[in-house]
C-alpha cells in the first residue's frame, strides 16, 4: 500500500510499467484492482501506468465532504503533481470517463491524449442505463454478457471475490453517486483540445452505446471504437482488443 496526500484525502496508488505516463481512472464504486491483472500487464509493457483508487473507494481515504466530478478530476491532477508527472495520457472508464472529461477541460496542459471508456456526458444529452447491480451486488449481469458469464463463471467468481471487498459502500457510495449524477459536459465537450479515443461495447446495459455516440459527435478530434459482443466490463472481457486499440491510438 502506497499513499500520498492530495488535498483533503490520502490517495492509495501504484505505478507499473515504463514508458509514457498513462493515468488510469476507475469508475463508480470500484478500486484500481477492478482493471484486472492481465489487462494491466498488457498495458504496462508499453506505458508507465499510474493506478489509483478514487476518493471513497478502495484504500484511498473516505471523503470528509460532498464533492463533484470536477473535484475528483482535481484529485487526479493533484496525484500527477505529487508524483512529479507534468503530463500524461488519461484513460477513464465509466464514472472515471466522466472524471477524465473534466480533467481534459480543466487541465489541458497536463493531458496528452484522452481515452474515454463506456462513459457519458451526463446532463440532458445522455441516458443512464441500468446500474442497479452496483447497489444490489449483481455485478456480473451489470458488467458482462450472458454468454461471457456462462463461459467464464469460475474466473469471474474468483475475480469478484478479490475485488468486491474494496468497493464503495454506504455513505461513501452515496457520495460517489451524488457526484456522478451532477456530471454534465453536454455544452463543454467542444472545448476538449486533446485527441480523443472513445471505446464502448455494443451490449452495455449500464451506460448504453448511444452515450458514446453523443460524445463522439461533440468532441472535436475524436475516434469512436465499438467492441462487438462486449458489455460495460469490456476491458476485462475483451482485454486484448482493448489493449490493442489503446496502443494503436497512443503510438
């Protein structure tokens, strides 16, 4: 466990690999371990990965106050500053993609290229799907297609046994939900200066693919990639495809 003070919290983080810095921002409730070891190993072959737990998740301290997605972008920027990393690529997934959007808007000088995974602009130009699995613990159906679950049940059971204890709960989860609900970049996406890659799955029930279409229509310098037969957890179920898309984009 490695922690560093950023603002009013202690951020738990780790660095893996070498190469150009790539800041990885995880989604609602989850910790950095939810990226999965195999996916991280693939990316770490080419990049210096900066992995961390958001406030109110994993081993990062719980927030002493309510906050916004912009505040969480401040956490990410503060972590880079504390680590003496002046500029990085940023990959945010789900709520982490919302954080990455706000990072791109507020800290363009700290951002090289931007990757947004299965995320949304929020506000009145987007539509949230079914995220009830976060609350009721039915994470398999939230993250994966029925076919993938059937073919990988043992692996997924072991993965969730390892990662679920680090997920947000109670008041911490409610604060994250409140922050995500207030996210709205509908009218500011055109201000994103970074070259952007959007990745999503065509079977995502949590944040449906249509939300990525909105992002792709509003961000100026953007490429959209749709992974077939993939759901919200595409970076786990389709890790090779995802890693290849990221590497081709960042080269």
